[in-house]
């Protein structure tokens, strides 16, 4: 039964009720019910009336907590230096890559790890290349999150291929673009080709931020040991991202738009830009992947269009790390993040404009191999854990 | 059915002319052959007469009208379509272009297929009598593709052809919680379970309600263009029918149309219906 059938029957029933009663009160009530069912044109309200105050408050709170967390992590970073250098022996670029990768697995998020790597750089714990490697590792680790959720569904008895496809695609695209991007970025950083691109928060903004966060951060820094301040900052940044996720509007696409939208999403460059824009707002690849679901009411997306979307999302997911670099007031830190975005953009666009059909078939072929048997899946899962551990040990 | 056949006089146009001959016999109206002379200095009009008389000889038909136009082939073919009130335009494989010309102007076939308001037939590869037809329905149009075909070209099919209605599902699960049985199901299962794809195929089948109609619904899973090309080859079809969109304004730049990819790679006659 369609929606219009349903409303028609409801109205008929109400009309019948009206004729069978002579009671004025009942008839008025029936009339009100009928009126309630009628769809009246929505009166346009100004934006300030339509805006949800609760969501705006959440957004401001999450932004404030983000600034607090960066300040805490910056102040506490020196305290964790012996831990990072001694216990985890993060001394070379490979170690940094593996450390960022495993750190993101541990806290199931990439952005806090990327922000942490900048605070380590700011504290002199990591050099430029080390910080860049740790940021790259954090994104590789973050790519695992979608796969992990799918893996839980498999353990619950859901179909392997259906549950894991999106996660394996996401991780494969991330690995195949970030690793070449890492080598390109390392080359750019060593040569200093983009060192002129620098941005800091400026004296005025720094002063305002200090006035806003100092009443909270200063007592904590004075009271707690440095390592505890860093861990507290890490906790606060996780909380700020959680709050930020909650203040995002529900993304849904009306059925009437599906016709042309389904064709729009066939064109790789359009999907690339769309992925970049959505992630710029949501700041999370896994969250921006969820907008693909409404494209089809049944939760399916097309093989042709998902990869460019992930590629675009993988670039602008750095936006919060870029903001962290600005808040740290560290110009070389900004350059590191900017070089990361630049090099991954170059690699992604090179793939899209040169070998995209082959790349698409290659990735999809690999995904179907991984999800084909439990043995293949086990090999893949083992590889994505063994590689960062080996990197940590070299 | 008023048919416009275009020829450039190349040996490649011969197979297109032979394919055209079998359609012209069903048309019931005189066939029009058009040749476009791109540069009057290089190829003077007498050469057009030679091209057209050769074409008439290959067709072996008496009741043929001929037309000569001067200018860019795609533009002139489109102008002829506008002026001539045709129902179908048939194009052979176009002249080899330099990559620079292809980049800036595009191929004649793709330009005509993109902008013509009538069905366009592109003839290439091995040409046979039409016995097996593959209709590719994306579900994008409001009207089923078979309905569009029988409405726009009622004389094209004799009725005894084997028609495969193909729908390619390129969908994958966007979220781990999605139940994926439909993502591997065949045509019959999709029809039985009343999925949108099943309903699409059922809608196509209903167009021809004759009990003796030889209609085969088929669903493949994979990349749309790859699956269509593979099926066209493995199924040894004599004609591939696809739908196409005529984009306007910003949509022309942003919306992708898979028709031109199929035209470029399929190795047998392709009919594009509107």
C-alpha cells in the first residue's frame, strides 16, 4: 500500500465516523483529525528560527574542547617523550609510520593521532619527516575503522562480502594513495619546495585563545604531571570529535533527486569533489561515507562511484589537523599537513586522470579476493596488523 | 519508418550499408542517404556523387533519395535530422580523426548520438541479420526501454527475434548492516522477491504481452560498461539497444552518460533510443 493510499483510507474512515455521530464535539474532533492529516504548504521561516540551538551549542562546545585539547597535548607532549622514545622506540621514519598506524587502531580514530604527532613535532620529539610519517600512519589506521565495524557484523553471522566490501575498499584506496603520497610528500619536505606555504594563528587570535582556554588548562598543567596532561588532552580531543559528530545535520536525499543524482555520481571527478566537500564539513571519512547510503534508499552504492569519493574524502580529512597546526602556532607544522594534503591530491588526481579504469578494476578485484574466503580475509587482516608492527620494530 | 543513412564512402561504410539494407526493406518509406563533404576544395562535389552512387549499388535498392551537405559532419547530420523528419539515423564507423580533433571536437558518432533527438544506430563489427537482440535497461527512464523502442521504431523488429532484457547491478553495500542477498541474485529471484530491479524487468516484460514473445530477462552483477560489453560478446547478439540521456546546461557537464563508452567499445551494431 502506498503512502497516498494510506492517507486516503484514513480520511475515508474519519469521514465515515463524522457521518455516524451527531455529537458536535465528536464531529469537531474528527474535523480536526482530518485537518491534521492535510498537508499544508510549509511557511518559510528565517534561518535563525530554523537553526537548532542545541546543535549550535554542541558545535561551539566541540570547537572549544578541540582548542583545549590541543593546548593540553602541546603542554604535555614533552612528558610523554621518554615513553615514546624508550618504550615504543620511535626513532626513525618507519617507526613513526608504524606508531601512528597502531596508535590509530588503538583509539579507533585517526585525527587525534595526527594532532598528537604535531604536538610531538612542536615539542621537538619528532622531526618534520617523522611527524609527516606519523600523520600518514594515523590515516592508514583510521582506514581500518570501517572494516572493523564490518568485521563485527561478520562475527555476528552477517554475509562476509556485503559487510566487508566498503571497509576493504576504503582501506585499500587509503593505502594505495597514501603510501605513494607519503614518498612524494617526503621528497617535497626534504627539498623544501612548499616551505613558503605557512600559516599561524596570529598574535591577536593566539591572545584570544589563551584568554579563553587558560582558566581551564593552566590549573591542570600545574596540577598534573606532563604525561597525564597529554593523555587528558587526548581524551578531550576524542570527546570533541564525538560532540562534533552529534552536531552534524542528518544527511538525507529526497527520492525525487535520486534520478539525476544517481547519474551525477557516475562521473569520477564529480564524486571526488563531492567526497572532498562532504568530508570538509564532517571531518571524518567514515562519517562522510555514511552519506552515500541515502543515495540509494536500500543502502547500496555503485561500484563505479565509491572510489573517487573515498579519494576526495581522504584529502579533506586533514582539515582538522590543519586547524590543529594553526592552533599550535607552529608554521612548519602547518607546512607538514599542507604537504600531506598536496601530495595525496597529486597521487589521487594522477590515478583519476590516467589509470582510473585499471585502478578501479584492480581494487574491486582485490576486494572480491579478500572477501571470497575466510583464508584470504585472515591473510589480509594479518597483513594490516603485521606491517605496522614490523615498521615499529625496524 | 523514415531512415537516414550516412556514409563517407570509406570501405568501413560498406558493412553499415548492408546492415541498413535489411532495415530499409522493413521501413515502408524511401531511404535517404546522406554524405557530408567537409572541405569543398579538398573533396569537390563530384566525389560526393561517386560516394552516393556506390552506396546505392551496395544497397541494391531503387527507391533511394540522396543528399549532399557541406560542413562539419556531426553538425550537418544533426541539421539534416532536424529538417528531414526522420525516425532513425544510421552511422557507420566514422573517418579516422587525429587525437587533437577528437579532443576538441569529439567523434562524429558520439556527437550525433549525444545531440540527436531521434534513435541513432551505430554500425560496426560483424554485421548479421537481426535475430538476437540485447536491450540494456538501466531503469533510469520513466518508460521501459522496450516500450521506447517499439514506440519510436515500430517496424524495426519483426517479432520473431530473441530479446534479452539486461539489467546490470553495479551496487555494493554502503554499510555493513545491509543484507546483501539481492546483490548476488539472478533475474528470476529478483522478480519473485519484488525488488526494484525485479519490478523493472517485470515492467519491461509486460510491454510485449504476446505469449509467443521470446523475451529473456537477465541480471548481471559488476561494472555496468564491462558487463554489457562482455555479455554482448559472449551472447553473440546481432544488435545491442541502449538508452541515452540528452543533458542540458550544467547537467551536461556533471552527469555521466555511459552510452558513449558502450558505443566506443562494443564490437557490433548499437541502437541508442531516447
